[in-house]
C-alpha cells in the first residue's frame, strides 16, 4: 500500500472514534493536504440550499464567507448534481466563481451521506492541470469519510440534546402536575371563603391553606428554575416535626374534598423525620388527592403517622373503590391512569420518585370495593 492510501486509512481509523466536528475537519485538512498536495482547500456544508464554509486553508476570509447557492459556480453545481467536477484550467472555465486570486485548477467532490449531498470538499492549485484522474478517486474517498463522520457527530449531538430536553420535559411535567393541584386548592378555597355561612375557625384554616398552597407553588417554581440554571434538582434534607406538616396537607385536602368525604389525621406528637419538606408535602398531597378521587360516593381518608423504634411510618388509607390486583403494579408507571376523566397518570410516579429520593419504601394494600392503604416506611 502506498503512503497516500495509508494516510487515508489512518484518517478512517481516527474518524471511527467519537470526534467533534472541529477535530474531524482539522484532521481531514491535514491528511488531504498530504494526499493531494493542493494549495487551497475548503469544506462547505449545505444548510437550507446554501453552501456555507466550515473549514478552509489558503482562502481569503471574503471568499470563505461567501454563501453559495445550489447550482452556483463549481461548488454549487457539485452540491446540486452530487457529481465530482475537475477544472483543469480555471481561466478557460466560465463557471468558476472568483475566490482565490492565483487558483488555476480545481477539484471538487460532494460530501454524500445516506445518498444525500450534505456539502462539498473543494481543493485548488496555483498550477493549471495539477489534479490527476487518481486524485479524483482519492478526494472522493476522503469526502465520503468526512461526510460520514460529520453526520455521525451531528446525530450524536442531536440525540444528546433530545435526551436533555426529555429530562427537562419530565421534570417540568411533574412540577406542572403539582402546581395545577395547588392552583385548584386556591380556587376551591376562595369559593369556600365566600360562603356566608362559614365558621370563623374555618376561615382561619382556609387562610392557612391558601398560604400553604402559595408556598408550594413558589417552591415548585424555584425548583424548576434551579433545574434550568444548574441542570440539577437538589433535595434539601432537614429534621422536620411531622405533625404541623401533615396538618397543613390534610387541611389542603379538606379544601378540595367534597362534603361527603372526611379527611382525618392521627399523628403521634413528637414524630420527627429527616426529609425535604416541600417534596414530602407533594408526596402526601398526591396520595390524598387519589384517595379523595377514589371515593365518588363519599367515605373516609385517614392519615396515620407513628414512630416504630427508629422508623417513621406514614399511612394513607381510604374507603374508596380499591384497585384490582392486576393493576397494582401499573399504578406506579408514568401516564398510567384508570377510571378518571381528567387523570394524567403522573401522581403515583411522582410519589414513587420522592419516596426513592428519600431512601424510603412504599407499599400498597387494596381490596376492590373496600379501599386502599399506602404505607411509607422510612427505616
Ligand atoms: N387510592 C386509590 N384508590 C383507587 N385507585 C387509585 C388510588 N391511587 C391510585 N389509584 C389508581 O392509580 C392510577 C394512577 O394514579 P396517578 O395518581 O398516577 O394518576 P391519576 O390520578 O390518574 O392522574 P394524575 O396524574 O392527575 O394524578 C389512578 O388513575 C387510579 O386508577
Ligand atoms: Mg393522581
């Protein structure tokens, strides 16, 4: 094998690893100059029917900056037809656009990927008749390698952008899901506050609920903004007295529960847990909302919390429709919803994520027609 072919093989091996576009173009220029011995070269890519330059050697800036239309000059014709053009003497060839002053001969090959022209590789010499028949084959081989490597890199970057977007999307939808729930609380609370028969102690509680829902929304917005800023959503663990938090969440559930559903709380006085307070509230609220929604004919939801040795246990039990055994595994899946008009199917996926973030466990017990109990253990 001669040196030129050896260099082309080396380029193929270099490009087979994952490279940035800058690395691909840099190495392609070094190797192609060795192989073809040209004076000037330029790689242009096709963007919206225009060729724009990506990398060049020996081209004046004005010439490199020129956007060339499909069919225009040598490069534009190669991009349009997908066929290599050799110009032996540029002075005799009217289709040559003015670029480099001294250019006397020119060879231009298409960058083809998946049978589509994605750009051109153009090389030039100050001597007329410089490029040979063999050079045509060599440049075409180089162009094929460069096109494949550039497209692979572009697709890889596109994929990682899509992945990032889908992470942001999942995060945003879970936050929006819970913001919607808090906004619903604000709506129903303001209606209840307008009721002329409302008792004064209820007004006090509803005012607390409005404040708590407002705090939740504020916390959720902060969380998403922090995620956009830093790419992370931090869990902020603190030792928290459970009773006041559960009282506030239960009060919020009472605001959206219909009259025939009662929401009860029984909690040991001094139960305290390491937790992210905001996420804990989101978790219990999602459980309570599902429990209330599972009792269209009315019933009781009971929140119980106790301390067993070092372990905190929280139970949310309802007397609702229950969950069929065959569906019990599915309720944790995002977008699984059953028997609800406006269900999205995110509530339980959010609950599970928050439980996992805390290193806790959750289990479910359910009998159709009798009710459902979720048990969270923190040990
Ligand atoms: N306490 C419960 N009693 C009966 N079924 C329940 C209970 N909790 C959850 N489910 C079932 O699990 C499904 C998934 O719940 P999840 O909270 O994820 O979604 P959703 O409530 O349908 O919609 P949303 O995204 O608005 O919360 C529900 O549609 C319901 O069928
Ligand atoms: Mg739900």
